[in-house]
């Protein structure tokens, strides 16, 4: 009933672990799958190791979290060792980043044999210049990165977009034109900021970070809804999902699968099974036989 086929990747349900959360080691990725996720996405990794920003890197705000981890990761060589240790049956998506089409291609070619899909992170809102959202805010750069990775590897390629643009449809259309197989909407919203009243200073060491959690869900829903109207590739919805109702809303807006990140902070890893059980009960009540019947219903 909950099964989803995403670009040929068979998932037992439409919930995926979002990039950046518990995605550094094979043991935590295996664990998330055993708690019920349909697929897992790694923390974004790059060609070379990156220390990221100093602590504090995360702060809670009403209805959300602001993070500026700083694209921290041990580099592709080290990441590969983890990818080998992920259980075969688990659908794995490698989230990768770089500062040029060539860099993206190098990382993609290093891991494409070990994963089921690649997700291009061109959307981190507080990345260094030349990385993250500075790529995803530019339609031409978006096109070049997607095209280069698609030419180089066989595995399906999703591209994760930033909501911090004037017209997300324009970027999505460019990504599709360049050949992407799926579009993930959205990365965290930002740059966002919180100031400590005692010290009078910004809390995060980087000052600015990306806002995630329930606060951004209405924007994520709008992005999925708008992009669904203009592209044919499947969409993966992410941003503020905490219960099955949020998943239903994303499906109705046009997502074929969903990703969950901040909710693990609020509800623990049990959130995946709880959402799937509740979603199944909802589908029975409403007479849906499969997930596909729900995708895009808000447009009819
Ligand atoms: O590592 C991060 O600080 C980070 C990344 Br790469 C991203 O894509 N989105 C985010 O909120 N944080």
C-alpha cells in the first residue's frame, strides 16, 4: 500500500531520511532504515574533508531549528568506506556538493556504483561563496552542474533546490532541461539568525544559518505545488514534516516521496514508523489503494 517507485528505486514507503541528519556513518544510516524509513540520504559530502563551522552550530527557535553545520564532512574517500558498510537492501541516496560541475562529477563518479541515487546539493543557504545556494540561485549554474553529472553517471540524479529564489519554477525547469531525474524541494530557508539576549550576540558561530522544521512547511508545500505544475520529473518534498498529515499535504501538493529531518529532533527515530502506520490508516479510511493516487490531488 505504501510502496513507492522513485526513478526505478523501490522504496517500501514514501518517507526518507533527509540529508544532513544522522547521515555520516553506515551504522546510523542502517539504524534509521531499521526504524522504518523507506530510504536514507547521507550528509552532503565533497571531494575533500571539511571541518565545518565551530560550535554552536544549531539553535532551537519557535517552530524550528536554525543550523549552520558548515557543510562538514570527512570527504569522499572516507565516506566511501561507510557506503560499503550499508546493508544491501537499503535504498541509499548520496548527497554530494562541490563548487563546480567538474568537482560534482568527480565526487559522483567516486560513489555512483555504491548508491541507488545521487542528490545534488546546490541549496545550502549559508555555504561559502561558490557553493550551495549560490549555485542553486543561478539557473545557468544549475543547468551546468546537473548536465555534467547526468552525462557522467548512470545512477538517477535528484537535485535539491533552495526556496531562497524569486521564482523556483525557473530553476526547476532548468534542472529538468539539464536532465535531472527528480527534484527535491526544499533545503532550509535562510539565512536565518538568532541573537542571545544575555550576551547580545548572535548564537551561531557562523551568525547565520538555515531554518528548518514546521516553520518552513507552508513554504515547502508552495514550492512543491508550483514546481509540480511545470515539470514532469518526480518531486521529493521536504521541510517541516512531523506527522502523517504533513506527508499527505506534500503528496497532495505533488510530491511522490518525502524526507524527514528536524522531526527526528522532536520525536526521535520512532517518527518514521508512526508516520507510516498513521498514513496507512488514513489511506484505508479515505479509500486510497496506493501512494500514486494521492500525488498531485490538490491540482485537480
Ligand atoms: O552543513 C550544513 O550546514 C547544511 C547544509 Br550542507 C545544507 O544543505 N543545509 C543546511 O541547512 N545545513
